[in-house]
C-alpha cells in the first residue's frame, strides 16, 4: 500500500508541476486538488473493500481440502447414469427403471450445433476464462456485503459442473466460495474439451416421452427427438440447449410422458438461444431465420422406449433383488466398514443404510449387470405358459392356477432360465425365486431321510422298510397317511421312492439322529421354519422356493456336491471396471455313492413310478431322473427332473394356497414335458448331453435279506425276502441274516398268531418271525402281498381262554359232507371229526372252516373243537346214519362169509383213507388231509383254502 501511495504522489507532483496545469487559475487548482483527493479516497476504499473481500473469501475456503487431479477427475466423471442389464452371452436386455435416465457420450459424438448453442447461451467466455468470470465474483461479494437477500449462482460451465458433481445445491456464499476455488483448480487439471464433454453428460434436460427425468445430451436427443446427439439439427440443438436454465418449464413432456398442451415457453427460449448464437457469430442471419421459422413440433417424438422392467418385469426385479446386496457389500468393503466389530443394533443400522445407498446407486450408477439367463430359452418358456390349455381352471374367486419353474446348470449352479408366474400385472410374486416358498412334498425323500440314511449306512436301496399304518411319535401322535390310504407291507427303499410311500419315510427318519438330518437340510440350502428336524419334514412339510428345491436336488446330479445357484455373473462400472464376478460356492453334502444310489432310484420314478407318463411325452432321450411331490391337501404339486447337465424344477398351485383341481399330476407332467420339448427345440446345446450319470467306484450289486440288510440266510430265501440291488460297498454286509426265525403259528379269524407248545401240530403252520428294528410293533402280516402273507408271522401270542371249549353245535351231514356252526370262543384253532364210535376221521385247520368232506353217509359222526392250549371240547351231538334200503339192487356180500365187525370204527367205509390216519406231523404244510373239494368250491384268492 505504501508503494502505491508513493507512486500516486509522484504522479500528482508531476501533474502539478506541469506548465499547463500551472497556467490554470486558483479555482481550477482547487477543483483539481479535490479531484485528486476523491480519486485517492476511491482508490483507498476499493483497495480496502477488495482486501476485505479477499480476506473474507480466504476465511471461507481456508479449510477446503486441496483436491488432487485424480480426486477431482474421479468426482467429475462420477455422474449418475442409467444402469443396464444383459442376458447371458452379453445379449442386451434393457435399462433398469430409474428416476433419471442418462447415457454417456463423447464430445466428438455430439452435434457442433449443440456445443455452439450451449456456449453462446450458458457461457460465452468459456474458451477465455480460467473457470470464473470476475464480474460474477464481484457481484456475489457485493450481494453478500449489502445483504440484498439474494445470491446469484456461478455462470460458467466449469462452476456448474463443480456444483453438480462435487458440492450440494445449498444457496450460500460459503458454497459459492468453495465452488469458485474448485472451478479454478479444475481448469488447471482438465482442458476445455474435457470440461465441455463432462458438462454435456451432466446437465439435466427435463423429461422424455416416457415421463422419465433425463440428463446428458444423448438421453435428451433420444428422449425428445428420437435421434442421436450427433444428429441434432440447429433448431433441435437450440431447443435442447435452452432447457437447462429451467428444465421443467421448458421440457415438452409432463411427468406422465404426455406432450404439454402449451410449448410456448420452450419455443421462445429456443429463439433466444438462436439469437445469442447469431450474436456470437456461430450462425449466419440466414441460418438464424430458417431455424426460427422451422416447425419443431414435427420433430418431437411420441416414442417412449420400453425399459427392462416393461419388457422383462420378472427378470428385472430379480436382477435388482440380487444385485443390491452384492453392491452393498462392495460399498462396505470399499469404505472399509467392518461389520464384525459392531454391536447388533449398529450392525443392523449400518447394513440398512448401505442397502439403501446400494439401491440408489444401482439405478443411477451406470452399472452393467450381466446375468446367466438365456434370452431364447426364457422367451420360449414365457411363450409356452401363455397357453392356458396347459393349466387347470381358475378358482371360484378367479384365481388362476400359477406356475413357478427354474432351469439350472448342474456343474456351475447358474440359473439358465426361470418362470416367475403367468401374468406379472395380475400377480407380481415371483413363484420361482422369492418368498417363503411352498411345501416341497415328497421331492425331499431322495435327499432326506433316505439320502441321509444311506450316507450313514442305515438303509440301502434294497432294504425293506415297513409300509403299514404308522403314527408320528411326537406331539399328538397323529397318523401318517399314504396317498390313497393303502399300504404296501414290505417295500424296499427303491420301491418306496419309486411309488412315493410315506410311512416308510417316517420310519426311516426315526433311524437317523435328528441333528444329522437337520445338518443335511442346511447343507442342502433349505431354511426350515424350525431349528430342528421334525418328523413331518420326511414328507416335505416345510416350505422352499422352486430355486431352493431345484438346487438341493441338483446335488444328487453332481455327485453329492451342491453348487449354489446364482443369477448375477458379473457387475461392471460404466467404464468397464469389473467390481463383482461370481465365484462358485460349493457345499459337500453326500458321498458320490449316496448321490448315485439316489439318482438310480429316481430313474425308476420315470420308468415305472409316479412320473412314468413323462418319458412318453418327451421328444428327446437321455439319462433322466426325477421326483414328484404333493403337499398336504394337494395344494402344491412338484416335479424336479434332471440329467447330468441340467435340473429343471416345476411347481404348480394357486397363489392363495387353495387345493389343486382335477388331474393335476397329469397336467403338471404334461406341462413339464412341453416346456422341456420347446426348450430343447430352442437351444438343445444348453440342455442335452450324451453323457449318463456316472457310476462311481464303490457301487456293487449285492443280494441281501431285505428286512435286515445282511447276507441272506436260507430262511430269508424261503421267506421270499431276498432283494438284489445296488449297494455302497462301504456298507456291504459281512454277516448272514439272523433276523428270521422259524416259528409255528395258528390262524384264528384270518389273523396269524404264534402257537404255544401245547398247540397241536395239526392245527399249526410253519413260518418266519422277524427280529428287526424296522418291524418293532408292526403287525406286518396284515399288509403283506399274497405271495408272502403265509410266511411272516407277527410277534404276538395266540389268545388262550381259561376254560375248555363248549361242545360244537349245529352239526349235520348231507351226502359225503358234515357241517357245523363256527365255535364262539376266540381261541379255537380247528376242529376234529370222529365217527360215532369215537374213531378220528380227520382235522380241519382254523376256526372259520366248518365243514369236512369224504365221510360215509351210512355212518354217524360228531365234531369236537380244539383251542390253542390243545384242549378239546366234549363231543357234539352225532349225526344220524342213513337208513338201509329195503330192496337193494345188489347185495355185494351175498354168498360171502360175513367179516368180523370193526370195533374201532376204522373200517374202509368210514370215509377216511390211509392218508387220513397218518400222523399230523407228516402232513404237508398248509394242506388238508381230506379229499379236496370240487374246484368250484375253492376259496377266493388270498383266503385260507382249509
């Protein structure tokens, strides 16, 4: 300041000593001195104000960090941009729905008219200034000091970039001061073309024909005129360049995407832009007039391009649902946030905050999300389910039968396609991937309990597990029901899975530790609603999504290792930087041997089991296995089928959980086959393979006694219980079966009981009793097929009353047959027939057989009942012998010596034979010793023929 005053004094002395000035009169000198004094005062005041303003400016920005070039460039180029989604193989799907649509474009891809229009309108000194215009700075300082109640914004493009990308929209001098400082630094770090390109990609331009907010010149050109930024004409460029001053006043569209009724404001703004272009010399007078007169209304588009949501709503929603947590974890890691160090409440709050941030960034961050979905297969499946003939009727309240499906690559876990539902607008719930899912029914059986049981050597495919009436052991001990309320008796595990029997599944569940079963379920990817394995889980009475269930069953197709399903392959930034790439997550669940045994049994489901209709419906071959499943009350029906390459799970049901109607199993299997046929026609390379499920080492074929799993004994062969099936060699038996023991039994009223030592052998049969944990408390004989019903004996003693049976009543004879009434006691094991003289003629086994043939009508007979303790009733009333004819046609004894009488009554005409008088223990098992009755009197199949 001192130097300035000294220079000013020297200048004043020079003026004063000038000979012309000295020639002035006193008045003039006085005026001159006053002028000098005023000038000095103004100079000093200006200097003071400037210094004060500079000091104030410094005080506002003294804490502002010194951004590096890298930091400033990163912030400037971090502008919001629409994220896009791709199908597999980089096939474009569409843009994610967003409140803002932006598409990045380089400067050389923008029409020169746009560049000239924006500079002429927004920053006419753009190529001359260093980031700020001094007069604008002085204006802001003046407004702040005199408190005009308003502050004007920065006028340069550079300052607008800084405000939009690095600062808030706060209106204050503090923010303005920071803006000025950063703008000046920005000019040192970026050249003018880079700054202009950034501005063109950042600036807002109102709305497009879809009603979506747009930013950046490319989105504006597409959304307003349906052209590329490079194709914008002069009048189009002038119109767009005028929008940023007041985007929502000058934009031609409403928030609904409708064209505004009055576009006067926007057209007038266009003309102002054209005038400024003319004034700056960037266009000629002729161009100016032509552009003013041009009918721009003809160019405004009514085309609203569909975003990904409108074209593929299920895929878009699912992509976003899966991408948000991926991006959240990326941001947490990027910010160095360690959730493990936080308390539960803080952790939950932090996760929520980052989830919300990730959701916003996903839509506005310009990400490129690559999925595993094959567009051609997805489109084919959507087209297939559009055929309502493949589905059942609507419910009474109009609910359609719904479907959920998922096709998965077994080796990687990649979701190749899915079916979310039949109509997104009517029901947006994704039945393939989201929610608590639906009851999986019998599809669980190959995994749990049988997979778990085979893994631990409890059962193998050929081992028998009783299929008899069974109650749950816990809770109210409710009965376990089979479909159709029928029982198979002693099916093998293979038969149980093939025909989907329920009671053997629960009985097998009992043989495996509960904690092992639950652990397997978690490894398989299920999330049961209980923290333990309930008995009903063996029948699939827990919920899972189609994705979870298909992924779990695919474990069997990959040798016991579950490849966790996924749909997001990778996520890139708009610059191509990969911030996420899927890493395969594998979980070992079963051994290869267990997995193969399950697969082999599931082959039978298709060949001769509950899904045997499917192979005849397919237009292709291959090695396929699968499992059906029906939930309680037939509210859900499943089929999950697989070959070595893919697994395809399909569910049908009603959204409101009403029971399925009609032939739902046939309908669903038809749907599964139709979808697979069309998928193969569309892209067979993805689905089909010539490979078969590979049998691992350690699988052998072995004959076993089915009731125990041990090597078969002769008794097991005799009982018809030997099964030959595949076996895990780690669990091959080394001991011979001892679970079958020979036993005498009696039959009373069709029921078999163990005989006592006192029970006469003539009334017993020889069979086998079963000593096996699977048969504890089971009256297995009641549910055996005819071929085995006489062989196995239930573990129960015959009834024994405390008195000798009363005499048999109702005895009569007709021709060569004697009959009587069934004895009322419940411990009768048979009857004996005697001649009136007391000679034994024969025995009848069982209490319900009440006749004996082959007697001599000329003699009298009586009957006695025998009980389980060998006690015989008193003789019944004897039958009367037939009268001798008065005039026989021929007397065979005439002329012969009379024979001696037979005091024992055992003459050859007493209706007996040599065979009748043999000892009972010499009789053949199960046969009577009398002459067999006529063929038409044979008892019906399955009943005793005695």
